[in-house]
C-alpha cells in the first residue's frame, strides 16, 4: 500500500468527526423555534435535561414540560434527541384521523435528529423543524 492510501485511512475518521460533529450534550442546550402559518412553537432545553415546550397561536399559549436525553443512533455519528413527555400541540392536517395519527394534545416519547442546529421533527414538512436561535 502506498503512503497516500494509508494517509486517507488515517484521515477518514477525522473527516467523519468534522462532517457529523463530536457534540457534547451541553451543546444541545438552548432555545429552538419554529414559525408556522398557524402558530409558533418554542422548545427550550435546559442543562438539567428538562425541557419547556410552548405553542402560541391566535387562541393563546399552551405549554408542556418534560425531560430530554441524547441517544447515539448509528455508525455515522448522528445522534437523536429523545424527549420524554413531548406533545404535538396542533397538526396542520384536518380531521380526527390526523389528530389521532399525530397524537395531538397527548404526551409521548419522541425522538428527533439534530442537523445544522435544527431539531428535525419532520423531514417532509420543514415547518415542523425547530432551529436554534
């Protein structure tokens, strides 16, 4: 094996760390927001692993509290934020079936990826994603 491929083998793990990050739990602490046509959601992650979730719309404010943790997900180094007590306050989809499917108004355990300082709540609906301020 020549020197060039050996260097690539040594640098590959470093490149993965640079691309995907070597994030500590305290890096997740902060406030994340999502503005939607029908309201605004704010989630604040605290250092003690509690979170406060607030949804504001024309009807007023709703709030929710729970706990969060980081779970290492796969070999690519992508982590999940796991929320114990997450609530979907309001879904943009109409009908009781949609409310049931999304668990509107009910607490649950939810897991979301973090990418580019955003909580990726729904890949296909970016308005659901909460980004760090």
